[in-house]
């Protein structure tokens, strides 16, 4: 009897491990998030935003090809990437090639994650085309502690979307210096889309400014292995264990979405109960 139980236990562990390694990391979920917010809908209308995060690309393989196929089917208006496009300590050329293949009518906007900076001097190709380090890459456009406005209607006098991008090259989880500056002289009420690899300063920013806000973050991978939220808070494995994955609301018209990511971290290529995701964000009236 004990031998049978041991055999069943071993078989269960091997089966779960095989699924977590060979199946779930490639079983990409298109997660549609409709944010019911009258103000965001008023300012941004029927825009469809795709968020990608934590791709951790070493090569362009079946997972990356699947992502591109799904994006072609979704036909987003805008694509944003919230960091860790390259794998830890790997040269980023393949990640850049993938990002360059992304297309959307309103553009592709990215921020870098801590993994992206781990390639040392090679990370410069994220922001600069070829070897011309005096020129800012435009497709995709990388935001490093900067803000940009895009014309949603693509005509004079049209509605605008303001995007703030936070760099991530500083110490683990403490890269939010620019976030502290956003809204210091805030006297406008136009909605702000924040791209930041980490979400640690979202609540602080939301409490300081009055304008409508949507912060898109990544980093956590949703844990890669599903655990109850209270366990992540105890473990404090990530800089912001309070917001591991999904949609959160702070003040009025102020939201955070933490993407579960597409790739896996270096040295732990498993997912179990946390499928990789492409997030499709849209807005409707309350």
C-alpha cells in the first residue's frame, strides 16, 4: 500500500512538473479587462490598449510567434510593454527584434525592467537604433522618466493621451524617483497613463494627485506558481507583494493593473495556475 501511494505521489509530482514546464508557459491567455470608469471613457473613448510584460526573451520561438499571431487577430489601437523584454544577463538583440515587429496605429511604447538593464552596455540598443546613440528610437518608443502625448484622433484639436514612462535601472524596487515627481505641479485634469515595471509607488502617486490615472505594471509574473495572496504578503518576494496580479482601484478614477507576464524568470521556467497573458484593456461608462 505504501509503495502504491509513493508511486502515485511520484507520478503526480512528475505530471505536474511536466505540465508546468512544457504546457502552461506556452498556453497564452488573452485576458480582456474592461474598466468601468466614466472619466477614462470620456477622455480615451473606445481605445483598445494591449499590455505586454515580462517577456524574458532569449530567442524568438513558438511563444513569441503565438503572441504576434494573437496581436494580429486582436488589432489593438495602442501597444505598451512594461519591462523585462529580455532575459536576465542575456544580450537583448532578439528581444529588440521582437519589439520592432510590434505594430499598432497609435504606436508602441515601452519601458525597461531590471532584467533589461542586466545586459550591461548592450541595453542601449533598446532606446537607440543601430549604433547611433545620439538618436532616440521611435519604433518602438522607449520612455525613460519622460512623458509624451499622443493624438488619439490623429487630427488637429483631437483628444490626447498622456503617457508617463518610469525607468527601472536603479536598485530593486526603488526605481520610482520619477514617480514621485509626476504631478508635483499637477493642475490639469486630463487622464494619465503610467507605464512602470514596478507598481510599488502606485498608491502613493494616486493619493497625491487629483487627475484620473491608470498605472500599468508587471514584474511579479503573478508569482508563476499560484499561491493565496496572503502568502505572497508574508514572503515579500516582490517589491509590491500587495498587488501581485490583476486590477486594483485606488481613489476615484485611479486604477492599477498588474500583468502576469508572458515569460518566466531565469532559472525557474515553470508556470502552474498562472498562465502567461496578453492583456486587452478597454473602457466603458460606470
